[in-house]
C-alpha cells in the first residue's frame, strides 16, 4: 500500500541552496534564457520549467543512491534539478532531453559532469540506472512512468500533476483507485511527498504537482501474465459503478463460471455485490493467476 510523508529535506533557514552552476531559477531568468535559446514552451510537449530551487533540492534528496551508481534524469530542461543532483554528488548522471536547444544548453552548462541523451523518454532505450528522476511533463508523464515501472527500475523519483500522482498511489475504497493504481502496485510500492503549487513553475500550469517515489518490487511479479491482468482490470473498471456480479461474467463463459473464477481467486464471499474499487490489488493479481491457469 502507498505511504505518505511530508518530504525528505528541509528548507534552509536563509538564502537559496548553494549554487554551483549558472542555471536560471527565477521566472524572469527562465523567460530570458528561453528567449535567448529561441524556445517557446509548448502544451504538446508539456514544457513548464521548475523555478523553485528548494523543490529541486527536495527532489534530489529523494534519489538516495550512493555516489558512483548510475542515475538517469528525464526532462533536463534548463538544469535546475540537474544542478541539485550534482550538488548532492549524484553520478554518473545521464540527462534525457528531447529539445535539441535545451540539450545543447545542458551540455554547455554542465560539460563532462553529465551525459546528455537527446531523445524522447517515451521511446528511447534508457541506460541502466539505480534511480530515474525527473520533473515529468504533465501531458505525457503517465506513459513514461508506466514504462519505467514495467522496466523494473529500482527507484523512480518523480514530480507530476498532483491528481495523477494521487491516482497512481490510491488504495482500495478510494474514488481515485483504479487501473493505474493496480499497475503501479503490481510493479512496486508508492510513497507520496510534498505538494508543489503551480507558482513553482514557469510558465505557470493550471494545477499543482506532487513529488512521489516508486520502489520496484523485489522478486518475481505476482502474476504470470501482465497482459492477462491488464485485460481483466480494463474490463472490470470499465464499468466501475456496476457490481462485480454483473462484471466478472464478462471474463468468463457464464455466471456459474464466474463463481468458479472468484473462488479460485480467493475473493470474499460477498464479492458479487461489491464494486471494483472495493477489492485490493492482490485480489486482481489472484484473478489474473486464475485466468492464466485456464489457458
């Protein structure tokens, strides 16, 4: 089950975290740098740049990987998180950035301290890493995360739209709980950290973000077939207001067969009058095992 914490690093009493690199932090500095580079932030790419160095430092603190272990940052942007990671001794560090102008800015700013991979994180083969960290674009962050979870990255530290983060971490009984929550918990466990207000970004997004950590599950997955689980969850949560007694037969040949499936999965005796969000992820993992055993 997901857990929640207030954060892992405290705000310094005075001033900014020590600046070792010339990266823009304040909104006016970010705007001026983007103008100089000829970059116009686009909604399609979800480009919004973190402008709070304390948030960047808190995110970097969550990486918790010993120096010398490889780390990948997704969406380097103008380097505010990159600088925070390097200040904490993280490295070797590979930074993924799809915009060629921003990629060149990162190269010129950090030099040999980082490797810049100019690519789309949704498609490129990422190098092996103990941790992947990033301020993910709100528009495309979810598929990036699901790809990282499925790749069994040991630790994923990310900042994403608050609503999406809380859906990923939701537990049974919550309105937010659903397919995304079950996918995340299939691959590991979630921990929630601080909420990041819209004013911490330039341009300012319409919604808040939230920091979170996903830790990969050790050992084998609890299902023999991920596609089988995904199919079952898609069918059952596709009509989540209905009771499972009306939904489970869609995965079987009859109501009697649905009863047999539920028994094989160890579902509670009153499963037929429950709704999909009332069962824990483990119940769906057990269902997937029961379905796989029939094939």
